[in-house]
């Protein structure tokens, strides 16, 4: 029986999504993993160097994949112009995400890989979620899930994995939002996902502190005493090999990375800066704690280079490969 393909959403059609999707297909067309694009065929055809073909169902994608880029065509009302984002396209961008998630829920897709969207454009159209992660979490909320439920964002780059307690909130709000309960929940989701999706038999979690030097015993802030250390104790009581709070400035060098399987970070830049420093072009965003597999490249729409042939597909290729690996582990479990 042919394995279900991955579903790749096109992202903002005025960004680099069409270009990197086309380049990812060119790189993977021979050995796979096979995927079907959910998006606008016209936007893809204009960006892809090879043939693009509409298909009626996702199941047709694997047999066609070596010959042409298969697309479930959900067309835009008007053609997109590279580098010129339009609110008019926002409703269809959201529809592509909904459709891909529905395919994964139905088992017609092995997982979902999302090309980047422009959040500000979606917000202007009334989109009510901070980003992909939260939206997909809501779309899958009614689907049964074994274990602690996310969504929790994780970024991977080479030998580094970082999970986040807070994500797309203003930095000023992060201290109040990084509560004992939220740290415990994110740590449980991360530990379970490391075992199920990444094949780590006994996950080790390193929990970062919020303040310089992890608070210096309360001298530089009390969040570590009030929230972080109690959450680490809670995780250990639940059987998770967790340690911390640890100073973030000594958590990500090569020797430190060997001591844990994932770092749990308390706010966005604490996690994303080391990932992007380590592997700017190959990082992958993974959503943990969902009943479906979801990954994405770790970059944005890059409107400034859209349509110029300059976009690099490495992150999307890595996201596609990781989604296929996670899906295979889930099938084998």
C-alpha cells in the first residue's frame, strides 16, 4: 500500500513560499518523501522550474511525485505579485491551512508542513490566532490525542532542540506568563514528544532561568524561586529527568548541548537566537502535543527577495524530512 503523502501548504503566495516549495520538490522528487501542495497552482507554476500538475486527491501524489509537483488547487481570487502581500489573499491562505490539517486528521496526509505566512497580513484580515501553532492547535482540539496536549513549539537545529513556554507574546509579558503550571505543562509535552516522535528513550530536559545567572539566588529576580524551580521539581515528581533553572547564557555551547535532549526556554528569543546562530538555514519548527504531525521551516516570508530566485529551500527540505521521520515513528509505535 502506498504511504500517504505529506501535505505542504503554500504560505503567503507573495512571499518565498512558492519558490522554496518548488525547489524542495526538485531536491526530493527522486527519493522523497512525497508531498502534495495545498495552494494556488498558478502561483506555484510561476515559481517552479519543473512541471506542476493539479490532482483530485492527495492519494494521487506519490505516483506522480517524480514527474511533476502535485497540487490540490485551491485558487486565489486574483494572482499574487511576488513581494507585494495582499490582505485579499488572506482568507485563502487560511483555507489552505484548514484543508491540509483536515487531510492529516482524515489520514489522507501523513502530516502537515506549513510554508511561512505573514502574520500582520492575516491579522488585518481578522485572523484571531497569534500564528500557525495556535491555529493548528485549535483545529485539532476535538481530535483524540494520547498524552499531554499541546500545542508547544519546538525548534530544532543540528544537535539542538528547544521548546518554548511562551511564544508570540510581548517580552514584557513573558515573566508573568512563565508560570509554574505553564512550565510544567510544556515540559511534560516536550518529554513525551521526545520519546514518541524523536525516539529518545529517556528524555533529559534542561530548563532555562528567566533572569541573568538564573536569578543569582533571588538577587537578580525571584521568578526562578517562585516559578521555575518548583516546576522543575514537579517535572521530576512526574518522572521527567529535568534540571534547572539554568543560566541561559551557558546553556547552548557545544559541551552543554551534550548534557540534555531538549532545552525548555521561557520566551521567544531565548530559544530562537541560539537555534538560528547554530543553523540559520536549516532550522525546523515542530509543533508538539498534537494528534497530527506538523513542522515548518524556521524562517519568514522574505518579501524582499520574493520572485528573485534567491530563496534557499534548506529549512523547508529539513522540515519535510523531519515530518516524514516523525510520521514513520508514530506509525511504528
